[in-house]
């Protein structure tokens, strides 16, 4: 492990996943990020990734005018999970084991975020 870091948190904005598109997800960009993540994980670093959702929510900006703040926040959280699922799929396709956790209940696609469980996943 040449970096000296044992555990790293990578924050990816939703915008990072859209590449040159105005909103949405560019599969080539996601695949490129996944390959870079694989290189980092191969060094033995325990890597946690936080993904934003702004790239998807930007596409709904007009529809969200006048929307209740709590509703808009939930839509942003769902967009974040969509981005995370996309990155997860790309990572697992190239052999990187992942766990997806979220603070909003979506048991069919992600585990609930529990700090101790997240640390255990990083260590295993």
C-alpha cells in the first residue's frame, strides 16, 4: 500500500457521472471511474464512495419549481441511489465486490446505512 492511507472516502458528484451530457449518466464515464476505483482497491485501500445525485435531479429542475422542500430532498436521495446502483453495477461487472448503503429505506436495492456495518464491510 504505497499511499500510506488504509481507508479512503471518495466523494463523487452526480455531475461527474454525466460526462459532457447536460444531465443523466454517461456509461463510458462510469466505466472509466470503475476501472480507476479497481486500481485503488487492488492496492489494499479500504475505499468508501459517496455519490451525489445532482446530475439526475438537474434534469427535473423545471418540474421541481414550487415543489415542497422535503419532496425535493427525497427525490435527490433517490437520484443518489440511482447513481450509486449504476456505479455498483459497473464495479461488480469488473470484479470489485461492493455494498450499497443508504439512509433512505430501499431494502430491495440497498442495505440500511449503519456505521458499524459499513466499517465491517470495509474491513472484510
